[in-house]
C-alpha cells in the first residue's frame, strides 16, 4: 500500500514508501515490533500501518517492544534486510514507552501461542501482522459489500439493536433491563429490514447482532457482524440467489485486487469465480450425502458433516467453492419464510467451502398469510403484533439474506475459528477485552 502523507504530518514517511527514498533521509513513526542486540550493532524492527522495516543503530539503548517511536535515518539497500532495504538510523525519539513487556511476543504470535492466550491479550495480539491482515481483509469485504449494493440502488439502513421481541424465534436472546421493562439485543434486523423495503425497495445493513449461543463451537459467536440484504418486487428466491452470487463474486474480486499482500501473508486464495454457484434442494442434498458419501442426516436441517460433504460435492462436480441449498422444509425455517407445496419453503442457505455462511429466502408479504403461518405453527399472533403491523400497509413480494461476516472471512482466509475473524469476540466465556 502506498500512503500519501497528509499536510499535518507532511514530514512523516511510511515503511511501504521506502523504495522511493533510497539514499535519502526519512522520518518514520511507529512501534518497536522487535529489537535485537548483536553487540556493536542493534536492530530495531519498526512497524507502522504500512509494514515493518529494519532500522540499524549503533550502541544505543533501544526501547522495549511496542514502545511508540520516531526514527530518522537514511534508506539504504541491504541484501540481508527483509524487503532488501533498511534504515541506517540517525536519531531515535521515544514517543510513548511501553511500560512493561508485552504478555505475548507479537512477532511470534503466528506459530507458538495458545489461542486462548491470544484472545485474552487481544488488545496487543491484534497488532501482529497476521491478526491485522485478517481484519483488514474483512474491512475490504465489507467495503465491497457496500459498494456493490450501493451500485445496484440499495440504500444503507441502520436499525435498532435494542428491541422488544426476538426476530428469529428460539431462545437465543439476550435480555436487557430497559428502564425497568424487558428488552432484548437484536438477533437480526429481520423485521426492520423488511419494514425498510416498504420505504426504499432495496436495503442493506452491516451491523452486529446478538445470539445467546450456548453451543461452544468454532463457528458461533454471541455477537457477530451480519451483512444483511433485503429487496422488494421479486418473482422468487432465484433473484435473491442471483444477486448474492454476483455480490459475492464482486466482493472476492475486490479482495483479490486490494489485499494481495494480506492474502499472501495468510497463504489464502480467493476462490475461482468462473463457475456458477450450483444449486441443490435440501432433499436432494440429503439423498446425495447418503448415496455418494454414505452419510445419513435425519434432521430437518443439514448437520455440519452433511454441509461439509455438500461442499465437497460442489467442488468435485462443479469446481465451485460455493453451493446454494434450496427449498428448506418449513420446520427448519422461521415462520416468515414463504411456504410452497409439500411443507417446503422458498428459503435457502449458501455454503462456502462446506460451511453455512448465509440464510435467506423469500418472505411472506401479506398480513393474512402471516397470521395463518403463525397459527399453523401454534404460535400466538398476539405475541407478534409488532412484527405484523407493517404488513397491513401494502408490502411487495420481497426477500433477502444475511451473510455472517466472520464466517465468510474465516473461510476465505483458512482460519479454523471465527473468533479470530472478529477483533473482540464475545462467546459464552468471554466478555473482555
Ligand atoms: P441466520 O440465523 O441463519 O439467518 O443467520 C445468518 C447467517 O449469520 C451467521 N451466523 C452466525 N455467525 C457467527 N455466530 C453465530 N452465532 C451465528 N449465527 C448465525 C451465519 C448464518 O448463515 N434473518 C436471517 C437471515 C435472512 O433470512 O435474511 C438470519 O438471521 O453465517
């Protein structure tokens, strides 16, 4: 990345720009990534937001790791230095000294530290090149999500995270004391994004949602970033899948273009985007994993092993890292999902490399049909009064989907635990840092 200094710090140079300054004096600001003492020569690896450079000192007392420093010196070629260039340091100024050694050695983060320790000290472990790269890629994924949808005339919305009722059913709700009344943290913007279809036809949101997940797995967080989309005037869920496919392809292409260094550091590859994402119905998927891989799934949904096998099939037969599983049974979907014959729905999931990253579908858009859907499920329409209200006022056929940003990031970057795709993960046992 090349950085143009702003006026206020016009004199500051950046690590990534050093090839333009060979033979010149530069001033750098950043952190002591590490230091090494070879007797007469001392090395300080300086890290700024663009990278890490080796600075060579004489017999100077170097501050401990993660101190904030200002170094000036001449950029010279050096075969031994990482990147082939180093800084022959002339001055060292300590901007803010670290007051104690870091609890983990940041340059070593990647190979020898227990994951729990990394999370416990996330406020410093996040400074490591790999941790930074992961969240940088995520930031670009989100930027590309916004850019693509904005280009397709979607409006970005901001919906409440303090709500009076759950949106997804089930018990995974966090309760909040709301001025003496009971409120909840939003499990998803589901109702609100539907209401906003009545306003803008096409909307999206990127915001955290909350799930009181008791299962302690590598793919569940209590707070995660939900990339939500909802659009009106659709004919069927096929249009939603078409949109999601184009959206994801554009997000992947954006990351390939803007995050080459991060992908290389993480040894990750953007999937081949030439294939069309295959689609398979849930019932076909169940039969397929039974006949082809001898795996039986009895439940209403696919279990994690079945998801993995459907992902494998998509790769083997269609050379695709993505696969849509369609027409979920009603029992496996929320009441608002549009029903079709034989107890099935217009609900779908998208698997990426064998794991669910999206649920979505066409929604029921008339008041009468929603009340009937609730009654069929022995749910009390009175309890969903708030949800039902907007359907009295002309809602078009609509639908949408939500992508779990951490799952998408983790799968793209070969990270085995979604916790490492969130800056400060929240789970059943973690509320700090
Ligand atoms: P769903 O509940 O399936 O659907 O969630 C959508 C996507 O969000 C991600 N996800 C999670 N990620 C991390 N930790 C969790 N605990 C977690 N739970 C879910 C997954 C999942 O595919 N309102 C619907 C979406 C819609 O129909 O528009 C919903 O929330 O990647």
